[in-house]
C-alpha cells in the first residue's frame, strides 16, 4: 500500500466520507482519474467510491478518464459499474468522447 493509500485508509477509518467532494463537485475518485493514478482509483473503488458520481458540470470519473485518454482506467471503471449512458450538463455523450482513445475498440468487444 502506498503512502497515499495509507493516508486515505486512515481518514476512512476515522469516519471520512469517501465520496466527499470539492466546491466543484470533484470527488477523490475524479481527482485520482485526472491525476492518472490507477492504483488509487482501484483503492477508492474497492472502498466504496461512487464510480458514477457527477461533478457540478455532470462529469463522471469515466468522462474524465476518457478525456485524459487513460484506456486502462476507462476499462477498469467500465468493469466496475460505470454507467456509459450518463451525459454531462453540455449533453456530451461519453461514447462520442471516447473516439479519440487508442485503442477504443474494447467498448465494442
């Protein structure tokens, strides 16, 4: 377990809410996705993070992973319950945002 994971584990054991968000609506899972930290993404999901949490603009962690081009995190979130049908406040569909990913075909397998 990394130092970050140990720190989060301590916070959770002291009653912290894993889905607490910033003023912008970002959760720790959103931020871990944006920072491309797959180990923390896994840790947070294993400890109950909401994979479909939406920030103030309706972006989910899956939207963020897609836009960041992180295929591994996209796949992990999809395998752990991320909803492909959620659209953000700009009516941007996730599947359209994934077309720039290389490779994106795992969505169709």
